[in-house]
C-alpha cells in the first residue's frame, strides 16, 4: 500500500526535460511509482488532487549555516517553507565541532566567533544548543533523528586548528606534530560522515576578540595537506573562501584554489559570485579560476544568487558596513564615542573616501547612501521617516545624504534599520546573470541561511527565483530553473538518489502553485531563544513539502514531523570526479 498518492500533478522532474502530467506515489520514504494519471491501481492511505500544481524535487541549498539553528529549530525555517529539503552546512571554515573536551572555554570562544563572523545571536547560541559534544561525530549524532530537513556538514578548519593548537591557532603555525594531529582529527571527522573540508582566508572574517580567525593564519602547505586528506574519503569535497571572493581574485588566490582542488581530486566551491553590469570585468576574472582548474584536472565551482537578497544595515550593530576599509575602527567604538566621531564632518568625508576606494571592493555597492530606505525607527524625532528614501529627506533638510543618514541614526541612538536599494537591479545586470548561469562551473546558491539573521534573508531564493521565472523576468524556463535548484547541486555534492523525481529515489518533494509561487517581504521577528531577532519571509504558493516521504510543510505551516536525515559522506554521497 502506498503511503500517499499525488494525483494529476505537473511533474518537473529535475532533469531539465519537459514537464508531464502524472500520478506520483510515495511508500516507505521513497518514490514508489510515477505513472500516467489514473493508472495507479495500488491503494493509498491518503491522496490528494494536484491538478494545476507543479510537483518538483525538493530544493538543495548548497551554502547554509544551519549548524546551530537546527537544535532550536529542527525545521530550518524559513528554508523548509520555501521548498528546501536538503541543506549543506559547515561552510566557510566555521563549525561547532570538534571541541576539545579538556578546554570547556573553547565552546565559549566558538560561540563568540560564530556571533561575530556569521551574525548569529549569542544568546540563542548559548541557550538554544546543548554543547554536549566533543568529536565531530558526536555533533552529527546530536542532530540525528531530530531534524526535519536532510543536512550534510563540512568540517571547519577553524575548529580543527583550535582543537589541536588551542589559543595558538590564532597567530601561530602548527608544528609537524600538530599538523599530524590536525590531519588525524580531520580523518576522524570524515570517517564519522563529514562532507569534506571548509576553510576561509577572507580578510572580513574575525573572531569574537576582533582577531583574524584561526584558518586565516594557515600557510598554503597546511591547506594542501588537509586537501590531500580529503582524497582519502568517498563522497567528499572542499569549500573555501578567500579575500577575492568578494570582488576579484588575485593570481595567488587562483593558484591556491586550483592546487587545493587538484590535491583533493574533488570539486571546490566558493561563495559568492556577485554579478553587476557596472563591473563587467568581475565575472570573467572570477571564472578564470574555473578555467585554470580544468586545465589542471581540478574543478572550481562558483555559487551565485539568482535574486537580490534583502539585506539591512545599521550604524549601531555589526554589519557589512563595518567591513569597509577604515569603517570598522569607527563603528566598533562604544556608541557615545561612535556618535562623536560620526558628527565630525572631516571623519565622515574620510569614511566616504574609503567607501568609494578600490580597496572597498564589492562593498562599494553599499555606499550610495542617498538610495537607502529608512526602516524601523525608535525616536519621536524620526517619526514618519520609515519607508522614505534618504536622498529625499536630505534634500528637504539641505544636507549631504550621508550626513542626513547619520543625523537620523543618531536620533535613534544608532538603532535605526537601514535598507540599501540595490544598485544592480538594471536590465543589463539581469542579462549578465542569465548568461553567467549557463556556465558549467556556476551553481545557484549562497543563501547563507542560518547566518546574519537580523541583517539578511537569503533562504527564500528558491521561491522568489521560480516566481520570477514564471511570471517576472522569465530569464529561465521552469524545467531548467528547477534543475538548477535540485539536480545541479545534488550532482555537485554527489547526493545518492536525491534531486530528481524518479522511481526508487528518496521522496523529497515540493508541490506548488505556478500561478502564485513567490516569497513574501522580509520582516523582523523575535522568535529565537532569548527573544533574539531575525528576518523571516513567508512562502507563497507552496502547497506541501515532503522530506523522505513525510509531509513536513502544508500551506506554509510546519507539521511537526522530523523525518530528515543527517547525510554522511560515502553512505549518502558518492565521489564526484573533477575530470
């Protein structure tokens, strides 16, 4: 007997081939039957009429930071609401394990680091996760059987260094014995099911003490030793971040990424390729890494987002503005001193000069302050400003836009929420995106879901992209769009029997209304442990989501079921060749 029968759905199976109408039956977590409408004779415990609805494989998000959130939110909201059934975590070199059992303070260090580099609530990290593990395998076991999505995790370089080197991980170089210890610890994590190795060399990543995170101190020899270790395990790969990911790689970065992938014999993916027609040289330069990798028998895959991710800023708390050269020193001061500095016109002029410099890289996109929209305000002096554009307010007050923005924020004690209007929402940028998406080494993703919780909301990229393909810009046909969200990332990670609608494969499925599918506006909610805030977004037009054959979402509401699997390398992934 079938557990559930979905009748008369328009099946978009993930392969990119034309859609067709079919009945799809689920049994024991698998797709038991895909047949012409009305031809399934096996009885089903439950069924539904899906006429006019699209049935697609569950979406695969290749870059998330749900490592902590899954403990207090096993549904990985809002990703699951938006049809994501499989998430990849442990990215950017940051993982919650392994933790040295003899140094309890390492857990506090890790929490503070995650709060800084990934914008997670420190209170939520302290109160929402058990922190009972030491080894990476124990961390995975702590999630097993209690999550609603399928989740796989890389093992983070920072945790490996901290475990073996202690405080010397920041600033130090490992002795030969320590490097051997790191490799042994890495192999242990891989044997437990880690997906591979993740690391960061990005200048934007600092720990809770303001110091460069541990992996930034690693020399190429260390990175290559760990990359070679990846090759010893089935179904594995590498994820890496370098400074040039934010704008344009230099030659040494390209050489390093190529060497790491070649040493592992595994794909290496990086995050995130920013596409903007105003900087036409960026995409060709970033894809040089992929071209050189193929020449070396390696593979480098760029992740890029198919939507403009809602992202807010603030002069009061850490955000992307702090990463503009010279801005961090000012925005990191205590609020009274920060306000004093921001009142100084000479300091503001120097901040603007730095913001427009070449060194600011991709952050130059955030510096058209006249195009910021005022979000939440907190003082009577700012009443009525929410939703207004700074340049209009500045014109009324006879102020330069940045000075006007500072005045508004100071009135709120710097708590004002600021929404920069995207500078790359022009037809030329969208045409460049559509062209770039066709490249064999470009993959859709990079949501950062689970991180930067009160600043950005990338999780709904799946539904917003599909809505745009069906009713908006129509840059991609539905079948190809679904393939890019399902089979393409599943193939990169070597997921076994996931990413397509095919008999015998895991029943990770999304049923949606093609006339309505979309994502709602990002709104601030306070539903994290400790009443901490995050941005959320409603899923529109998603009728149901199944994970391993069990319904987990019905009309944008979680069902309470937790049928997800902790996906382990080798068992749940196969090796993907770089050739």
